[in-house]
């Protein structure tokens, strides 16, 4: 009766899913999402936002209080975790300490009753894939943290799941290794062509790896978009603030006709901008869009504010200038140190102008 | 007096620091006295098992005679075999019951779980004499009189009593071991397709293993040298090793009693040492 799902249908469909713990803790609140086949999808949010609960509902370790989860065309409502076409890489890696690396990786196949000969050849293949070839006889306590994670990856991938779930897979690694693993995970995902769903609280990690990101806050999905779209066109103050750095000015807006609004946000007043939000609003701009100059910029297409340099933080390739302008917080401008030995060219207490293009300005309804 | 002080605290040593307790005289004396009171009686007992004297009050020379005598004492050997049989059966039963109890208490949530957990640990704190009397009355009232049965079934009552007081010890040890289990391990196995039973067999039992062994050794030693409960629950003709020694002592303390006791001490010490070693390795694995 049910025809196999066409290959362009989403691999995961989450429909109106709510998870309530106890009587009134809404860990996940009416979430609807789709993940496409072969996609690298990230669930991003601060701790306690419900992203891990959502992932565990995909794996089958939590049951939705309301709503449906469909994986590869099948409703998962009555499918136990051990029967789902998904595999998971746990935050602690959960490598079985009493089994060798090869036994760990081959465990899922052994459970499925695969012939021993096929298990050993597929284990070798999987270990090769995660660059652990030849380490099959090692015990987990003889491996480094990064190697243990590769074991967990190989073990989850060997069953060729429809979806691989990763719960904060890089949080236990040191910074250098984490960066290398980010690239490697992306490479691995392209090689095997399996859909990856990763949970992370690290926005840089999500931006650099994922094809699409769902930003969650307090059990609710705030925005689902590509990394560039999320960064350049956040639809809410929360997303703008959570992804990267941002300058925020609180103010009010009134309609000015033709899809434009008149915004006053201390210390800016009567700026006519594109947008529809009226009433209490928040004007925002990314720090790298802000330029700093000693004289007032002549261009009329710029928003500019006069202020004094309050702090300078030097980061080598760029410097952060904090300019006091009389708003609630100083304006942050990220200046590229393009020329050797010159640096940002400003010192503490300098009177400067900060300015940015009107089209780089973001406007959030409050 | 001053020579003694000089002997214990050599003069040219550096000043004793505030935390150098091991170099203080009063502490050394306390430790020495503690060790003497603890171990001198036992060492004396062991030494006098080689004494060539029937009354065994004064040392009269070295001999293995009484070990020979003990081995040829068929009642003593029978009691020893009884004890080993009871200990063996009750250990196996205690570990299985203890492991299952520990697993249920750890894995599931149910009403009055804390009450069950407390009730399980109760035999550990109940005075043995009370348990002994209670079990004796229980066996009498229920007419469970195994004394006339054929060996080894004539030991049933004692074995049941031993399981009753030693399985809580096994359960407590195994329960403690399970506390260190990372639940992501069982979730991971389940994620890879394992059923609840496969998770138990492949992941949880291997994790329990050091606890199972430690619990087994504990149950074995507890059963082997139990006197009070055994005394109350053993019928006529079902002697165990400790009870037999007690009845021998009532006539006179011959070196034969010392010899038999020495054997029991040696067995108990070896098994306890093994249990401690396993426990230590266990802790080291957790730390590492």
C-alpha cells in the first residue's frame, strides 16, 4: 500500500513535535522541521534549548508527547531505538571498554547476524574510512580521545544508516583537534553520502560544517537557514545575537510608506530604513560591517555616529575597536590589520566616527 | 627511659613537622599496641598449632602431629566438607540473587524502591543472633526439618540461612559497581540494534564482572566461617567446620583445634586478599 519514498522526499520529517517532562516542562515545544537527503544538518542552541532532546527523539530514546517523527518515509511512533534506520555518535563516545576496537565497530553487524567473515572485512573497511586502519586489535583504553571518537564514528557508520546522529561530537576535543575533525566530518559526510544531523552549542562549529542550521531557543526553533543566510539575515534578535557578534541599538519605528520605516534608536534618530517592523524595535549591525574614520563620512548612504575609542583588543589579523557612542553598549568595530606594523591606527580616547551602509543594517521587531 | 626515647626518635633527624604524624612517638606506640592486640592472639594460635604438647599451655617443641590428627579426624573432615559445600552453593545463589536485585534496583523506577533497597540491606545490620533465632523458629514452625535427609540435602536449611544473610552483601557490592556505569554505553548498544537482553548480556554483565567476583568472594568467606546463624539452624548430625571446632573446644583446647583453626584462617585470608585485590584493580580502572 505504501510506496517507497521518492528520493527527493525529505529523509526526516518532524511534525508538530512537543516533549513535556513531568507536568509542565516543555523541553521541545511544537517543533516542525524537515531534513533533506544527504544534507549536513545542525541543531544549534544554548544548553537546555531542547536540541539534544530532539536528537534523542530521532534516535528513539525519548518519545514525543505530541506530534510525529517520520524517518525515510516511515512513522517512527512505534519503532524502538534498536529497530530505527539511524545510528548515533554519543557525546562520551560510549566505546565499549571491554571490547577491542574491531569488536566495538563490528558489534552492530554481529547483532544483525552478519557472517563473521563479512564482519571482519567491513570492520577493516570502516576503520580505513576513519583512518584507524590496523588498530583493530587495540583496547579502547589504549586510544586517545580523538581515536576513540573515530571508533564511535566507524561503529555508527558501519550499519549504513539512513541518518547519522551526532550529539556534541567535538566538545571533548582540544581546539586544534576540533578544527581538524570539523573538516574531516564534512569530508566523511560527502564520502559516505549519509545524512548527518549534528547537535552543537558551538555556533562556529555549526557555521563551518552544516549545509543548514536550525537555531533553537527554549524548546522552539527560531530560524532554519543556511549558515550565510543565518549570519547575514537573522530574523530575530536572538538569532542575530547567538550567531557571531553584533551591535544592538534599542529604539522605536513608525511606518514611512512603501516598505520603509522611520527608526529612532539611541543615539541614531529618524533613519529611514527598509523594513516592516514598527513599535519597539532593535537596530543591529555586524562588527565587520562597521568602518571607523576620524572625519565624518561624506556619503549619505551611511549611518554614522560620533564617539570616542574606549577599548582596543588586538588579535593579530584583526583588531576590535570599542567605540563609546552613548548607547547602552559601546559599538564594536572589527578592523582588519591589512598593512604590516600599522594596526588599527587608533588609540584609546581618540574621537572617531563609526559608520556602516544602510543596506547592512538589520532591524528586529521586539 | 632516655635510651628508649633516643632509640625511637634519633637525635640528628630533622625537626618533626606539624603533619609528620608517622614520626611522633605517641602515634607509633598506638599503632604498635593496636597491631599487637589484633594479631598476637591469632599468631599465637597459629604458632601453638605446631606445639608438641597435649595440654597446649607451655611450648614443648615443634611437630606436625596435630595436623595429621586433624586430617584423620573423620568428623572434622566431614564438617569441613559440609562447610565447603554450603559455602559453594550459597555463594552461587547469593551472587545470582544479588546481581539481579542490584540490577532491578539500579535499572528500574518503581514505587517504594528506596524501601526495597533498605529492606535488602537490613540483614547486614541485624544482629546475627537475632537472625539465627528467627531462622531457627522459622524452620521449626514450618516443619522444614532437613536433618534426616541424605547428604548434601541435609544441609538445605543451613544453606538457605546462609543465602539469606550473605546475598545482601553481594547485592550491595554489585549495586555500587553499577553506579559507575555510563548509561550512554547501553543506549549505544541499543542504537546498534541490541535488544534489552543483549544489552544486559553484552554490556552490563561485563561491567558488573569485578563486582560479581568481589561479591562472590565476600559471600564465600561469610558462609565459610559463620558460626552464630549456623549454630541455630543446624540440626543434629549436620556439623559445619566452625561449629565442630566450638564443640571440640568445649572439651579441651588441644593443638588439634589450633591446627584446624589455622587452616580456616589461611583459607579466609587468601580469599579476602583476592577480593581486596579485585576491588583495587576495579577502582584503578575507574580512576584511569
